[in-house]
C-alpha cells in the first residue's frame, strides 16, 4: 500500500518544515487559475455542471501537484465542493433534492471497507511481531550467497507490501538488514540491498487489490461496468509484478555486484523479544491472515465479495484484543479519505458529462485501446514520479475509462498498474525516501533502475491486461 505527499516524504528526508503564508497563497492561486480556466472560456458542448466539475478537477489536480494542502484534505475538498456546487438543490447539476448523495456515497463504498479491513489486518500483523519474525526467519532460509540474500529481501518485502503499508514494510526490512548493510559500507552490494527493499515495496503494491490505492480507484470506477474482485486483480497484477521484481533483481545484481561470495546473516534477530502480544495472539493473526487471503482468492467458490471477507480480520482481531482502540485511531485514515475523494471525483467527472466532452475534444475515438492504454500508462508513470500516485490515478483513470467505454478495463487497469512503476527519485515514493535516509544512497542511484522499471513495468502493465482481454 502506498500513499504520501511530497511534504511527508521531505520530512522523511530530514528537511525542516517552515510555517509560512506560502501554502495559502499557492492554494488561492490554484483556485483562481482553475476558476478562470473552467468558467471564462465558452467550452462549446459542455454543460454548466460539466464546467463546474472541470473547475473542481483542475483545482484538485493543481493542489495535488503543488501540495499546498495535504493530499487527504484535497479529497475532502473535492467531496465538499461537489456537494456544495453540483449537488445542492437548484445547482447546475442537481435534478432533485437528493442529487448530492451520489458524491458522498463513495465514502461508504465497498472498496473503502476492503481497505479498512486490510489496514486492520496489517496492524494486527505489526502488533503481533509476525512481520519481523517472518522477515528474519525466512531471510535466513535463503542462504548466504549475495544473489539469494537480495532475492529473499526483495521477495519478503514484495509479499508484505501486497497486504500492508509499503512505508512500514520498507522501514521494517531496512531496519532488519541494518547489521548486514553496516558491515558492507564500501561494498556496492549494500546499495543493492537498500534499493532492492525500496523497489520490492513499490512493486508489491501492483499485485493485489489492496496493495495500493490506484488499484482500488480503478476497481471502484469499473464496478458498474466490469467488476474486479481480489482474485481477478491478482490475475491482472501479480504476473507483471513478479516479472518486474525479477527484472529489478537482475538489474541490481548487475549494477551493484558483491565483492565477496557470502553474506553474514548471524546478526539478524528473530524479533520475538519485541513482540508486545502473547504468543497465542500471534497464532490468531496467522490464522486470520491465512483464512482472509484464502477467502479473497477463492471468491468464485463461495461468493463472498472481498469487502465482506474484510470483516473477518476486523471482527476477529478486535474481539481477541489484537487490535485495540488506540490501534484503530492510528490507522491510515488519510488514505481512506483520499481514496473516497478520488472515487467521488470520478463520479463528478463522469456523471456531469465532463469525461465524455473531454474525449470528444481530444478526438481520439479512432485510436485502439492498446494505444490509448500505452499513452496514458506512460504519462501516469512519469507524473507519479513527481506527485502522489493516488492523485495521478484520481485524475487519469476516469479519463481513461471515458476514452474507451467499450473496453474500460483494458485502459483503466494499465494506468493503475503504471502508477506503481514510478520510482526514479528519492521523493517518488516513501520506500525510496526511507532507503535514501540510510545515507548510503544518492539521487543518481535511483535513476537508472527507476528508468528500467518504469519502461519494463509500464510495458507489462499495458500488454498483459490486453492479452488477457483478447
């Protein structure tokens, strides 16, 4: 899972936060530019509701890019503006007194509950120490050859990032590998380990529906036309993610070869001494994890949708006190708010006719879905290096679906997957930032591997869903 503003990443990189009037002035400038661009031109063929939806879209995009306000706050602003402007009785889009409800319904979307269940499961794994225990035990099973150690570190990070926070996973793995890295400060292989954890955390988000918000945004916007469950998303995302992980592994081995043939793993601890919960609760977490993932992957057999299954960890882990009230308060609520805002923005863009008008304006109706998917996916990959991948997906995916309504999945899924392929800079993702704070990496260390991953990953993201849909 992955969501963070550049401001938060700069904090990870150790920059000082200075309180000034600058963010407020930037926000006002964004509002003025968005208002002028949406309302001053005539925009032939666009309804009044569409013009105001364009204003909200441009304002949200500008605020996400400039980060004048936190990303989650922009999500709330989107919902508020849609209710106040588009949905109010007598407004430019309202058809009755209850039109506003369509803009707040995404907060109760099944995908929000799915992510909530995923967050609770991730918190339970962390509270029980299962992540630390598994990382140390499993890593030692890979042996002491550098190529195997790197593969083990990247693989463990990849798997955990499918179900838990990319940021937390990368922080945990880098801390676990700190003794190994400390003994190899002059060895290029130390950089391979640090970059491998960052890349593995980023790529892991592609593989599952709850791995990162862009996946959920795509699934949410496709819910009415081509529903995608947990198992089906795994079919779309897991194969290209595994291939991309292998490419990243081979690249790092070639780019940063080890100076000797063995890696000393004797200093890796089991992490059990830090576990705050009794051992039996760890077994509860293991059982809940296995049952939940199994139910997610076997939806066609039992018919329970992933959001319904998400209540398994919510109920069991709270009843057994693996999750307490303070844990609930510490969940990533900002991610849920940003996700709800993105889904609501998609509703506004599509329902007001803005998406259809933009498609007609672009005159891309004759382009094949593969070409459209490629253009939009590569654009998303580039943009996500400089702004939140969730914010990028919020803007691009609704447009992608409108561009080719006959095969929306073929264009929406590649865009969502491509959003996870952006890792060219330390500020591109929180895992990159965490690896950068080790002091052993420079910006130029991220660029070559990031470019390779962006090209290979985005290409796979476009071709694999197209192959499945053919």
